[in-house]
C-alpha cells in the first residue's frame, strides 16, 4: 500500500490527482486517439474555468463534486499498467533472500570466486558489528 497518500494532502495536489485520474478514465472509455484528445481538451477547459477560485469552501466543494462524478463515470473494466497494483505483472518478480546463496554447490561458487571472497569478508564484518552492538550470543548452550 505504498502508493496510497498518507497525512495531509494539499488542495493543489488533490486537483492534480483528480485531473490525472480523470484523464486515465477518459483513456478507458475512448479507444480512438482523436476522440480521446477531444474529450481531454473539454475536460481541461472544465478545470481551467475553475482555476482562479480563491474561496476554499467553493474549491473544496468542486473537488468533492469532481471526485463523485469521476467515481460515477468510472469504467467497468479500467485499464491497468502491468507493473502497477492490480496489473498482471504486479509483484511477480520474486527476489530471493540473501541466505539462499549460502546453499549453492561449491562448483557453482567456484564460478564466481571474487564475489564469494568479498561476500565472506562482508559476512565476517557483519558478525563483528553484530557482536559489538549486541554482544556475543551465548544463549545456545555452546561455549
């Protein structure tokens, strides 16, 4: 849920977000480029007509009306980018954890000697840092 806004969102940011979502909804409804561009131009005019409103109560009401109109006119099957949340390839790439490399066969490790030498050095440095920070682990019963 990293893509959801948290905290306060400024009025300008809400207007920008509404405009972008509106254009994406227009893309969902109009396949032909020239029709989409015509509708996008009309939509831009609607936004520009209300650009200079200084009364924040009126501006907030216009945003609320725009968001309700957008949800009312939402496409029944919106297009989604493959890597975006809800897309067909979202979170498909599984990044294996680091410890998996420890279980490689020695022949596989021999193909990358510099990498594994550096890796072993870093592991020792990490263990040393851990012991400095938390002390040696003596809870396993071994001495």
